[in-house]
């Protein structure tokens, strides 16, 4: 393996880690939105059955 390949690999790894962080942020935001929606649906479903 020549010397330049190691630096390129480190750069590629940083790019991949950045992309993973962006995906993680999107998943967290979507999960929060999903949880809010699920809670709203549970709340709405519970209303007609309340005493």
C-alpha cells in the first residue's frame, strides 16, 4: 500500500462518519415526530372510551 492511500482512507472515513451523523440526526427527528403522532393517536383513541 502506498503512502497516499492511508490519508485518502482517513478522509473517506471522516466523510462517512459525517454522513452517519447526519443520518442519525434525521432518524432522531423522525423518531420524535413519530412518537408525537403516536401519542396524539393514542390520546384521540382513548377519548371516546373515557368514562
